[in-house]
């Protein structure tokens, strides 16, 4: 049962990323505007001393956004690939199931790094996203960092033969 739980939780993260990628590619402009405004820092506190960090170059905005979408696509593919590996190892000995966790560990690490680095570090701290009421994604980023982190911790629990 614990193996199935790990598989289902990882599949839930994969499904989440599938929807994220779908949304970012079919409604490109909505989240592009988010990235653009964060990088321009146009809704941070007036007169803040960090405005020298603002980037007002449209092709850089696009580069940031495309890199986030690519990061999400890679994470999505790795999550689904990892779920497939776990499914194939579901009834195998514990050593085989534990070995099947390699790709899921990579996928979840990549996911956590995106929320930690791209959103909480670069967006929230470097570009002072926390100062914006309109373009502040800290809560969503932390929520996803925590959700993925919980799944990561559960996945990392070693499986043993004869376990219920």
C-alpha cells in the first residue's frame, strides 16, 4: 500500500505539471505578464533602493518565461517517467522499487529547485516580488515547495520486502 501511495502522489505532481504546462502554453500571455511585471519591478514599493535590479528588456522577459516553461516541461516529463518506473516496479522486490525512485527523486528535486530558486529566491528576493500586491507569487510558490517537499519525503522513505 505504501508503494501505491508513493506512485499516486508522484502521479498527482505529474498531473499538476501537465496542467501548468498546458496553461502556460495555451494561455501564454497571462503568466508572461506575471514574469514581465516581476522583472520590471513596476509594482514594488515606490522609491525602494532595489530598483537598479529591474529589467525592462522584453526579450529578457521572454527568455525568463521560456526558461520557466522549459523547466516545467522537463519536470513534467520526469515525473511521468518516474511514475511509470514506479508502476513497473510496484510488485518487484524492495531493491527494485527503491532503484525505480531515481527518476522521481530527480523530478521532485528539479521541482523544488524551481519553486525555491526561480520564485522564492530570484522573484521574491532579488526582484522584490514580496513588495507587490498585484504580482506576488510567494504564497503559491511556498505552497508548491511544501507540497512537493512532502511528497519527496514520503517517496524517500525506504521500501522493504514484506511491508504492508
